[in-house]
C-alpha cells in the first residue's frame, strides 16, 4: 500500500487544487502512470504512480484544495483492493435512505430540523468532500441526492444534477436567507438561463494580484505613439533572410524588448522594486512577456535580454509562448522578471492602461498598428502605420518626468531600429 501525497510545489507555493483525476477509483495502475493533475497559482503539475497496484481510495475530489504533503489517495496491492473498497462505503447508502423515514409524520415540528440534520450527517459519510461542500452551499439535503456510483457514494456531479432538478420556487427562500444580492436577483427572474462555474485557482490568483497591485502601488499611466514605418520596412526587407539564417521569424517583440532594455539602462528606477523602505535597483534585465493562455494571462520571463540577439529573443519568446499554450511552463519560467511587456494589439486593442505586475514598478503596453494621417511638417500630411504605447508605473519611486522620458526613449529607439544594435 502506498499513499499518494501532494509533492513539493515550488518556492512559496504551499497549496494546490485538484483539477482532474486521470484514473478512477478501483483502476489498476502501473508505476509511472499519471494519476491526477494539480493546478497551482502559476502552473499545472501531474502526479504519477510510484508503484504498481490498484487505486483503492480517492480521498480528495476534483475541485478540492490540498496542501503539500497531504494524502489525496491510496494505491493498494493488485489483488483484492477493489473488493475491499466497496464494502467499506456500501453500508452507508441504506442508512442515508432510511433516515428520513425514521421521522414520524405526527412528530412535533421542532424535532424536524434535528431529524433532517441527522439524515444529512449520515449521508455525508458516503459523500465526497467536494459534494458535502457544494450541498452546504446550495442548502441541499444529501440524503435526497441520488448517487450514480455503484457503491452508493455521492459525488459533486450528483449534487449538481440534484440542484438542477429542484424547482426554482423551492430554492428562493434559501437565496433570500443567504442575503446574496446576485442570487436573489437570479431567483427573481425564473426561467432565465445562467451558467455558474468555479473560478480556477490561477484565475483567482490573477484576480488577487491585479487588485493587490492597484491597492498597494501609486499607479499612473503615460502615453505616446510610435511611427512603425522604419520597423515595418526593416522586416519587409530582412524577414526572409532572417528566417533562412536563424530559422525563426523576425517579429515585433524583439524590437520592443531591445528598446525597453535600452530605456531601462537610462532610467534604472523602472527596473527596480520597493523592499520596505529600500529601493532595490536591479543590474540585470529579465523581461517578462505577457502571453495569453487558456487559464488566463501568464508572464514568462526572457532572461538577460540585454545579452541576447534579435534571433535569440524571438526564439525564447516563441518557446515560452508554446509552453504557455501547452500548459507546460515551469515555475522557473515565471519567476524573477524585472519589467513586463504586454501586447494587447494582437487582440485589436487600440489603447489601454496596463496594470503593474507586482513587485515590478513598470509595464509597457503595446497596441494595434493603425494607419493614421500624420503631420510630417507644416506643409505635408502622410498616412503612417502608428501604434499607441502606454507605460504604467509606480509613482512611489518613479517620477512623472522620468516615466515620460523613458517612454520617449522607447519611441525614439523604435523609430530608428538601427540604433537598437548600438544600445545592446
């Protein structure tokens, strides 16, 4: 017999959520087989079997929060493990069914709540933790929930199915008693379709960090615009030769990364963070590149960007973006960035105010390239490919003039791409 334990999850991460069991209780497994997937604040991790046997017990269900070292299941010996699991839970189901019948109809109303609570407690012995939690939240008596499990155990999906079968008016008092304005409004309009789904751990973390950044930093945003004519010309002339030589495309991100590094060298407070009463100015340039993934925005880091060539930057960004989409980023890919670049332009954003990626004090927002009429001089107007750029910064250590000059430097470097070679 072997316990399935939550492994060490990485620096500062002590808790995870079971996102998916890949095998069912009673299944035969071999050493190395994947058993379940854990979702942490930053990455997903897979847990594999450490020995051959049968998954005799699942102690934690999908959606449950678990801590490092906690036992989530048990692998037993191959012979007899499934059989021993069934009798252990089976006797509980009849008790749950009998409990309501044990309460006579003529009994005083004051005793009814106690009988109902006893029935729920009895049923909960044959229910998963996630099912018990959901039943409590929805005010559902577990003894009334029909189990689809052969041994009579109630799971989260059984509670969900029971909840959808219940009549709307019956649940209205529970919503009113809970005091939730959203629930009350929902119940007040019966028949309207809604979907309620659990927020993923990563989405919760993203939400918490963004709110925390707004509450703790004195955040301001300054704007400018870049004439992308020169960069587009370089890419048009050099794109194929660059691809043939380096086996990677010449995108915009390498230009912006180089321009940011050049501006950070001139204005080092944008490459710093606050530690108590100290300003920690970093002498290295690990640039975070925001990437949209299935579970939300992640920010993998391009290390020592000041020492990388255009091709190296493009390759690293490509590799990190691929990992993000495949959900295979390691914790080390996400930690320790000094400044962040985010590109809302790929989704069509014309202008935005990006939120700081704490504890960093600066983030550059890129946007959509749009052809606009530009005054070349007092006599001429031309249509040019223009991009708005935005710099959000922490005003606690970055002065407004410093932020504006930083953004102007980025603009000047981008409008003169050859200068980026000299800034490296």
